């Protein structure tokens, strides 16, 4: 599938998101500030407890926005190194394990020896994190998320398969649009960041989805050249 968003260059993408993000971070800050002012005037403990809850939620939200966008910067060629994708995945295992276990879900990793790729370490971590977290969030308790690497023609493929609810055609068309989310506490930034990172690595993102769940394929060219 194709959408307008993906036709934007990765720089437009980042600019568009950065503008939105400043706004999205100021909102929770303004809310927290407002409640702090209320607290200063209000001695009703019942109410105060509620104010604290809202403030914590808002701070968490600002934190997720920053986390999902964090490693998007101005990647220089010097930040790209020949790296083993499998090593990056193994290094992330403890983090993924905590995320899965706290949601009562499982993550399995299956790797094949694949050629080294010219990668920005932080960005690839970010891409993997944003995608596996979506996968976990789409699944019910007890389900398993599978992360695989393998070689296919002239590509190294990173496949993240969940046993989640799948993605409807309607949602599919909006995927990656900054701030598009179907979740109550979603940021709608994760996939946009993934598309930008993939574009910078000349990688393609393909999606297969159905009743059984969704698989995200990130396909890296072997021996590709980076853009700027
Ligand atoms: P967020 O996770 O904050 O909602 P994302 O950009 O990461 O933002 O994802 C946007 C939307 O794409 C999600 O709200 C969800 O509707 C859909 N989505 C992404 N990944 C999956 C998945 N693995 N299964 C089902 N839906 C997904
Ligand atoms: Mg997400």
C-alpha cells in the first residue's frame, strides 16, 4: 500500500513532526502547571488526589512523546556504521522482556546470520522499539510476538509478527501520519518516526495484516548507500 505521507521526503517528515511535537509537549506542561496552581489554592484532599493523578498522566504522556521521537536527529554519515542487526536485537532483549512481561505477553526472537548493514545504531533501536511496542499493544494477554531476521534476495529482512487485532483498511491508509492514533493514550508518533528512519536507511516497510495479526517487514538493501 502507498499513502501520501510516504511520498514526503524524510526531511519534510521530520520537520512536520518536530513542529507538532513542540506543541504536543507544551500541552501536558500547561495542564500540569494549571493543576499546580489549583493545588496551591485548594486544600480539599479528595480533589487534590485527582489533580495528582492527572498531572502524572500528563507527564507520562510528554515522556512517551519524547521517547518515541528521541533518536530522530540530523543523522550524519559518520553516525552510520557497519553493524550486525542481530546484535542490536539481542542487546534490546532485556528491555523487550520487561515490556512483554509487564503486559503478560511473550516475545520470541529468531535470528539467521545476516550480512552487516550500514546503520545508525540509535535510530534502528528506536525503529525496532516503536514497532514491537505497537505489536505488544495490539495483542491480548498470553499472546506471543515474534521478531525474526533473515536474508531474502538482496535484502536483510527484520520481521515483527504479532498475534494482535490486525489493522483495518481505514486505519491502514492513515498509518504513519503524525499524531494519528486509535489508542486512548497513544501519541500517534511511533510509525511516523519509523518511516522516517527507514527512509534514511533506504529501507522499505511492508505490512501484512489479517485476523491472525500483523507483520511488519523492514527490508534493508544489502550494500546500500546512505543518503547524505
Ligand atoms: P500509537 O502507537 O501512539 O497509536 P503509532 O504511530 O505507533 O502510534 O501507531 C499508529 C496506529 O497504527 C495505532 O494507533 C494503531 O491503530 C495502528 N497500529 C500500529 N501498529 C499496529 C499493530 N501491530 N497492530 C494493530 N494496529 C497497529
Ligand atoms: Mg506506537
